[in-house]
């Protein structure tokens, strides 16, 4: 059963000690990752003239008297009008062709498909599980929005789960700075809290919260809830004694294809792993092994940027979250471990008409296309005086050091919806040390237990409209935008402290600016 207590209680399973991670850390990453290439894209190289124009248009502004040109079009020409209902994140890119919009609609159908247990008369939909977190992509990313932690005993954890690993594992010589970990021998790399009849679920999620009061300038206060997560009602024996758990809520889905099309060179230009400029910000690129391209690539997707492309992120979610096999993850049992023998021997939904998989490459490509083309809504109130003041506070407080406002995507062959767009995602897509308060103490790839990818901020102000809540950060612990800011530590400590100490009207303007994104 799910448990929430506003006190710190003894727990049976908690995060492993940071010392376990320190012992695993491989050699430091080189400052130069210039060998990384965007091999997933069909690129038209930029001219020198284009590069100059791009540098000028993406430079940080020092004029906060009015909005910047095209700032309201967060997703460039793919931007759609902001809708005041839960469908605001579910629209296709505005610049899709008629034929592409048909593909988008078919992909949407697959994204929403409720998978069923095999065997079934609906052979195109069977293959669920045997262990799973949700029956469809849409169940986690409800209305293509942000997930949330359970809100009480009657609320499920369907849009949240725990990743799990243990120290050790095989090194990856091709990726400098790679931190080797391995799967828990009983539970793999992800805990599933649902199962088909005849199979035990792996666990139920337990959460314990402890409230802490934070004093702000002007006599204001805020309260932060610090969670401790436990894996309870274990179905397959104990976790490994050194098990490392990391909570994850489903992120919003908008603008993924645009993030995928930002040139790797532009992202690396913001990296400063040794903090050479002395500003306290030392963003590092995540580098991961691509199953599709069989080489190291820049990680972009996931809370620790553990996947290089939308395709690989989608295929991983099908396997881990729903237990669906695909050409990238061909096992019909999903994420069942060798210790889970009944799970591995269960009937699966492999279909000869789908090349022996539960979702074939055609279906996977359609879901990927849908995910790439969920449009970013337009900004609101960009010329509002309080919003402009909040933007100035955001810039001068140093938030833009990680939440880089704008980028221009690659010019691509075929004139796709993502080609050569000025976009405003407010992210550098790099890893940053966010301090002990947000640490999960579980490494992933090159990310250590204190590092997270800078989350894009576009659309953040519409979270309540789409998802019906205002929970933020990787595990939804922040109940509003101010709490999310106050959890920032590590490289963001200085910016966070400025927010605590600034005049209340500036703090309110900052929140107002974020709500306009």
C-alpha cells in the first residue's frame, strides 16, 4: 500500500550511500566531445553567414522593456495557439503537411492504445507485461503532460516509478567518464508495480515526507517536503543490499522533436565541465551508447538524459513501462530478470505479421513521429510589465546559465517541421550538480548521483491546465514553482539564494514570468 506521512520514519529500503557512487566513478570526461555527431538527422550544414545570424538571434538580451522578436513562438513555426483546456499539449506541430498530420493521428492512436494480455483476439494489441507500470503510453503521460506522485492511499503511482541499479557492472571504454552500474539481480533496472494474473507485481511505492520551513525576504515563508522512497510488498525477494533507487515521474511530451534537432555543437558550446570561467556552473554533456547507430551519442531525453533520440526513448519506455517488445528491445517478457522464471516463460504477444515483435518498426516509428511533433503552445502575456520584470530577474539571477532561453535547430533535408526553427525551450540539455537535496545517489551513464539534465521550461505555466496539478522536479516533490526553485542547490545555489533574498515583488514577478512560458 502507498503510504504518506509528514514525518521521518524508519524505512526498510532507502537510497544507497553516496560513497558507493564515489567508488564507481570512472576517469574524468574530456572537455572536448567534438567527435559527437547528430547521426540521427539528415543535416544541411550551416553557412558562415547563417552561423553569424544564429549567434546574434540567440544571444542573451539586456533589454527588458519589451518582448524579443518571435519570443511568443516558443516552438518556432511549429508553435500552436495556447488552448485553455487539457488538450493544450496534444496538438500537432502547426507546420505539418496534411499527410504528416495523418501520420501524427495514427501515432496518437498507438500512443493511447490499451495493451492487453496475450493471447487475445486483438492480436495487434496483445503483449502487455507480464510486469508493467502502465497499460499505455497515455496512462503515464496523461494528456501528454506531466506525471505526479500519488496523492493519498486511494491514488495509484501509475505516472511514477522507481529506477533501480547496484554498483559494479561492465565499464564502457568508448565513453570517458562512464559510471558502471548493473541491474538488481531480482528486479532489473526498473520496478513495476502491476502484473498480469498469475504473476506477482514487483513492489508497491512507499513515500515518507518531512516538511521543512524556509524563511524568505519580506516576512514570507515557504514549506518544502523532503521525500524518502521505499520499495514495499516486494514480490520477488529482497532487493540487493546495495540497491540504489531513483524516483521518476513522467515528463511532459511537448517539443521533443525540436530538442532532438538542436545541433550537438551548440549544446557542447555551453558545456564547461571544469568551470573554466569561474561562474560556478559546470554543465557536462551526457554521452550514451546508441542502440540504433551503434556508437556514442549525446544524451538528450530522460531526467538524466539517458537516451539520445526520441525513437530510443520510446522503445525503452515500451519495454520497461509496458512490457512490449520491439526491434530495439526484442524480448517478449519486457524487463523480467533471469530470476523471474515464470515471467520469462509466460506467453507473449509476438506477432509474425509484425516481424515477431509486439510492436514492429512501423508502429514504433509512428509513435516516435507523434512524440516528435507534439506542439509547444505559444507564450502568453509576453509584453506584460510584470512578466518582463520577471524575465529580467530570471536573467540577472543567473537562471539562464543553465536554462538557456533559445536555440536554432539544424536545417534538415526534406523540410521537416523541426528544420531551422528559432525555439525557446529554456534548457541547455546538459547535466548539472543540483546539490545534496535533490540527489538520488544513483548514477546513470556519465551522470553521477547529484546530477540532472536541465529540464526544459516551455509550457511549464500550463501544467495545471493540462495535468490538473502543479507538481514539479524529477519526482514531483515541489508543489509549485517557488518550491521547485527553492530545491535548487549545487551549481544553482547562488541563483536560489538570490530568489530567497530578493524583494517579494521581484519574486512574484519571477513566478509570473515562469507561468507565462
